C-alpha cells in the first residue's frame, strides 16, 4: 500500500470572510495536488476564522451547508480529500466541528470537539459527545479530534485502541503553549503508534496569537514534516509500511494491563 501524501495548510485565512477562506483553500488544494498529496488538512475553524466572537451563531452552518458544498467542489476539482474546521449548526445548537470530504466530494466523517478550551469556546459552543470518529481513506483508518482534545491522553489512546492509523488534528494553538506542538504531539504519536497531522493557525487574530508549528508526527516520535511560524503549506507521507513495522517493534499497546487502570475512570 503506497504512502498517503498529506498536506498541512498552516493559515489563519481571513477571519469572518468565508468566501476569502474558500479561495485560500482552493489555491492550497491546487498546490497540494501538484505535490501528489491525496489529503489536505486545514486548521480549526478554518472556514470562518477562529476569532469571530459573537459572529459564531451567524456564520455557523449545517454539516451539509453551502460551505460543505463549496469544499466538496474544491476536493473534486483538485482530486484530493480535504479536512476542514468550521462552526456547525444543528438546530439551535452550535458545535466546534471538523469535516472530512473525499476526492469525489463525499462527506466521510464529521466530528464535534469534545473538550472546549477557555471562555471563548465554552460560552459559544456545545461540546460533542462522540470520542472516536473515523473514516477509511486510501487503505488507512483516519480519526479526527480538534486542538485541545489531543492534549487529553485518553482521547488519543481511544483512537489507538479503535485502530486509527492517522489522526487528523485541526488546531488553534496559542502562545505560550508552543510545547504542545513541539513535544506533546510527537509523544502522543509515539505512545499510541500512529501518525498525527497537527495543523495550526498562525499569527495574531483578535485577542489571540497563534504559533504555527504544524507537524506530521510519525509513530517513531519524530516530525516527518514541520512548519515554522508563518503561513505555509508543508507535505509529508503517512507510510503504512513504516507504521506496521513500528507497531510490530513497539510493545506499548500489547503490554497494557487495563485491569490496573479502572480507577482512571
């Protein structure tokens, strides 16, 4: 099975301007496809921007809304799958969500952030209640969490136990938490024997300062691709052969003793 070339779009786009963000996505999808990428991963809330304050309810849309349709058209036009973050409206409830669309424009998976970070999110969103959301793409099992979710080891371990090969993490990591991108994410990939595509926003946005440092971390705990601080498109391969070899050699999941851990829950 060939590697899945994965492109990480590190960008904050144009907060509050969906049309402009779709243009950024379209251009990035073209560049990603030119590298042979089969998957493009965007940051948290990329469709609308993150620091949109009280515009969250106005800009939120259904999972099959006009933004989803526009992203599907981009995916088909460039022949690659796209994972993007957006505010999802379901009736009167709004979630911080991420959706995966394949190269045929089909919606494969939609995930709602389960751990909301800070007052901004807790006042505007409802937390999701489904821990593991997965989809199959190019022979790999993809999982989705969003930003703060990956900082809870239970979330990533649940994905490991469910067989996730590549965990997609659209994020909005802020200063001074750079250590999460530099250290926590590669360790999560190593201790759970998976790839993690961690894709951040960048630069000042409203009251926030995003730090970039997006990465594709491998099961060996190394960054297979790493962005700097500025807007950037970086590309790396999620290699099933390397993953299988690493899992055969690393005994973490085999040596677990779940009976000892019941007090954790």
